[in-house]
C-alpha cells in the first residue's frame, strides 16, 4: 500500500512510455549502412547539393517516438520508415544498398503489423520533429525503383 516515490513517478508517466520493439526490428532490417566506407574522406571531397543535404538532415532527426503511428487511423509507420529511408536515399553513401534497404524495411513493417498509409496527414501534424509527408512520397519512389 505504501508506494515508493519511484513507483509514483512511473505510474504518473505511464502514458509516455513507448514500446519501441517494432521500430527497432524495422531499423535492424535495414536502417543503416553496412558497406565498409574506409577512412573518413576530406569533408569537401564528396559534393552534395545543399537541398539534398538539408533534406537528409531533416529526415535524420526522427526520434522514433511513435507519435505518427498513434495519430494514424491505420496505425501506419510510413512516416517513421520514410524518414529512415530518406536520410540515406538522399546521400551517395546510402545509394549502394538503397534497393535492399527499402525492400527489407517495408517487408519488416508489414511483418510486424503496421497498417498502410492513406495520406490523411495526421502523422505529419503530430510529429514532434516535423517530418514531412514528402518523405513518404520518397519512400514510395524508392520502393518502386527497387523492383
């Protein structure tokens, strides 16, 4: 009956707890670069357009909080996955494994039971990092190119 301070704090924040297991499985399926890139090259030796660099950074700031999935009437994780795909698809280092990455991540998304995107925009409206729907369009383009 006498609850500790820790249990009181935990119970008051239970609504903020996110089970990231499914997100982690998707990330493990392909949200990384496995190619040996060797030593770090001179920063200016690989030229990247500023727009692409900015867009890649904007996608990379996704924290995988699940707000997009919670806001979606289909429980779609497309905004999360598209952010992870976009951060690599826009940069030359990520192009090498682009086809395998998008196939694996979308397959894992389906396997763990997330729904499909219906483009209502609820995910974008709730995203604390302001990931845009344009990244879902990029994901779809990458997916179609992979086949």
